[in-house]
C-alpha cells in the first residue's frame, strides 16, 4: 500500500470516527455551553478529516488550500474548547492567552489567503501556514499543561485521559510541523499517519466526558503551573528559533550549509542541557515569572508551606539552626548563610555563630552585646540589605558594620534579625543569591513574617534547653538537700555524744554506746558517699519487726528532753512490715525528733503501736508541743523546703511522706496550735508471728540486724 492509499483509508476512518462521535455527543447534549463547544470541536475535526481525504485523493493547490483552512478551523475549535475550560482558572491571564491564540491563527489565515491570492511566493506562504501550525501546537501544549496542573488532585482523574490524548496529538503536530517548517514540505508518511493519530484520541476524550458529563469543574491555579507552563512555552519558542536558524543556514549557507546545520544542532542541544542543569538559570526563570506573570510576587500559601516544611525538617535541636538558615535562604534564592545566637559566658555577653550552611568551618565571628550592629537591629528591627548599604549608607543612619563582616564573609548579602518574646535573640546572615534578586516591599514583608516564625522556634528550642538544664540542677539540688539533711542528723548525734562525753567519759556503758554511735555515723557517711557517686544501694527491702524498730528509736532518743513514753501492746509486739530497716528507722526517727524539738522540756512525747484494720498497722507519735495550723498542714507541710524551724531545711517530712507512700502506706497529721500534734504512720502489715517458736526464730535474726 502506497502512502497515498494509506492516507485515503486513514482519513476516511478518522472522518467516520469523528462523525459518529459527533452524533453521539449531539444525542447526549443537554444544552450546556461547554458541551456545545466540545461538539463544535469534534464536528470541525470531522470536516478537517474530510478535507484531508479530498486532498489525498485529488491532490491540487485548491484541495490543499481547503484542507489547510479546515485544519486551521479544527485547531481553533479545540483552542476555543480549552479556553472555555480554562476561563475560571486563568482569570486576567485568560485575555492574554486569547490574544496569543488570535495572533497564531491570524498568521495561518494570512498564509492561506496569501497562498490563495498569490500575494507572495508559494514558499513563503507555506512557511506562514506551517509556522502558524507549529506555534498552534506549542500553544495547545501550554494550555493542556495549565489545565492539568491547575485543577485539584481529586479532579485530575476526570481530566487525565482527555489531557493525555489531546496532549499526545499536539506533540505529534509539534514533530510534524517542526520538520515541515524546516524542510518546506511535510513527509508523505508522517502526513498520512496524522489522521489515524487523531482518531486514536477519541476514546480518551469519551472517557473524560463519561467521568464528567457536564464538563464543569472547580479550578485552582498555582505558580508551579505557571513555572512549568512558561518553561514549556519557552521550549517551544526555542524549538521555533532553532528551526528558523537551521532553515536559513541550510538554504543560504552554501557548501557549508549541511555542516553548519549539524554544528548548530549540537550547539542547541548543548545549550539546552546547560539551561536544564543550571540551578542559577532556573532561579532566573522563576524570578522572571514572579515579576511579570503575577500581580503578587509570591504564592504565599506555597511559600509558607515550604518554609514550615524546612523548619520541621530538623532531626534534632542541634539542626534547627541549619533548618532556619535554609528556610530563610530558600525564600530569596540564597545558597546559604550563618546563624548567630545570644550567649552569655561569665561577665561577657555577645552573639556567636551557632550554625552555618554552605559556609566553611573557619567562618566564625563574635559580635558584642552593645555593638553598633546589634543596637541598630534592636532599635530599628530592619532587615539590612548590605548591597544597598554599600551604595547608600545614609539609608541606614547610625549603622556601622563590624570589620569581620567584610573580611570573613565577602559574599554577605542580607542580615535578618530574629526577635522573640525577650527581644533580639540572634540574627541570620544570608549569602549572595544565585541570580540577581531584587529586594522590594513584598520580599521584606515575607522575610519579616518568616523571621518571627523562625525566632519563635529558636526561642522555644532555647527555652527547652534552659528547662532541661534547670531540671538537672533541680535534681542535683534535691539530692544535695537530702544528703545535707542526713548530715545534719548525723552531726546532731555526734554533738549529743560530745555534750555527754564530759560527764560520762569514764562510764564503760557510755563508751560502748559512743563507739556504736560513731560506727553508725561512719556507716551512714559511707552510704551517702555511695549515693553521691551515683551508685544505687543494692540492699533490698526486708521483713522488719516494727516493735523492735520502735524500741531502737526510743533508746536512741532517750537521753533527750522532754521525756518520752513507748507503748507497744502485747498483741502488737510481733507485727512485721516489708521495708529497708535503716531507712524506716530514719523516717520514723525524724518524726520523733520533730516532736521532741516542738515540745517544751516539761511536756511529753509518746510513741505507740496500734492495729489498723485486718492488714494494716499504725505507728502513732504524739506530743504536747506548739502544734501546727490546718493551713500549714494542708498547703506546706509535705512540700520540700517548707519548715517552721529556724535551723530546719524542710526535707525530713517530705522524705517521710515519699518513703511511706513507696511502702504503700500513708502519713496522717492531726494538730492544734498550742495543744500538740499527732502523727500516724499507717503501713501495710506483712505477717504476724503467733507461735512462740516463730517469735524466737525471728528475734534471733532481727537481733543480729539491730543489736
């Protein structure tokens, strides 16, 4: 089969398919305007296929002219349908695209009229026709991309088949007419395939029509779409320019024309690769689009999402500074910079480098707290454009830049202060941008908004670090307070021994008791040393005879005034609890010591053991001392560092409450001012030894522990 026969059969099939599709659309049309424009485009496509069929079967200048005119109308029909779909999306830019379309189709019309009336040579008339068709293909691709990228994600599903089909047809035309424009006439094979190629897009258009019968959809347009559309449009213009130059070289380059054309093609491909790989060129294109295609320079929603994404990319507090630099730098096409934060070291306070991006490690500098730069930023709050400062320093009255700025940061461009709730917490220095970037009011507003967010994040980070450090000091101080409290009790025991030594130093019983006391103090001191070294005690809780523990406390405090009374009923002498023996004696002993210190010498302190229910036992320490108010008991008594004693630390009661709670017990205070206090320490009962044999066995064991 010859190319002519293939063209005849192909365009016949295309005409039948578009004709049948037009009848189907007409039958399904309910009067919607968008559906009417689609029907018109399909009818014109059917007429174009018939015109091409006429030209294929009867080639002549007249049939070519008719097929070319119908081709122009077909392209105009699809252009009109795309413009109707894009009307809610393009806004003011809709008229701009409409003007471009009119110019493109006007070029084709001039070419057709010139060819029909022989106003110019046939060669130049064909150049106008083919050049207009090539520009129409580029414009169609631009509109398809804007339509696809402009709609929300949930709407793209309905449009994807239509955009893929029509976009593929425009790509085919781009190839066909670029080749035709370059060589002056289309290749017979490519032109013959054009009809079936257009027939293949009908099912895709039908699928989109079935998914969205009314062809009405809500639209949204972003700068991302504008950027890609502009890039695609410039690529089409680039292809047109290369084709035109190649045509000129081929026809007027003489014997070197073929070689020059090959060299031109290589140079064009190399230039295209450089433009695509260069971030600086892409940045220039982005700046150009923002300046000339939109009334506002930024898509604030997109910029803010990108900025917050950059801030949240920090994988820890140490990287938040770098994230702040990167987020601010991306707003103005800067490759990086450095961050200074306020830092106090002894008597000196200044701003030091805490993070850097794309700067060497040697880029270090410290700015004093009261320097001209810091005072200017603190007073004015301005973003300092160093390029503007070098040109017109009078715009920044009173500002004197430090020497290190020029010597260590030669590419310095912008100084952005960071203000938090406490004032100036730092500043960011950004390097010169990849491409020229004009700083206007819109850029300054965006940077000021971003700097407040960055400063807020940095201030929260610094507050978190301060809180962590404060908690460490609090933990250390609490441990120290417990240690000092224990030391105070040990010193009190040694002081009592020293006071009685003058009178009883020759008494053998006193000497033995003194040695026991010193040994006890030495053991407690070793235990404190172990705690200070961070080592936990490996002594597990044991079964403790509570009556025996109370007897030990009674004997240890017996030499003091006022007099004490110990009351352990017969049936309570075998009550056992699970605890650390020495710590239990210490906390109960502290309660007893408080009672002694709060009671005058003619008063009385009583220690007793009572039954509290079936499985609990109660140690009661009562006195006839000064007593406490209800408010003090309720709000201050069990809190650390709260005390009514002039020499106390307020730790003993807190430790008692904490330890008794650890054992599963409870401390109950009852007191009246001027009458006295009753403290009940209620503990869970571990076991009760009923038999005399068990009692003797336990006394043997406990005697070794407490003797």
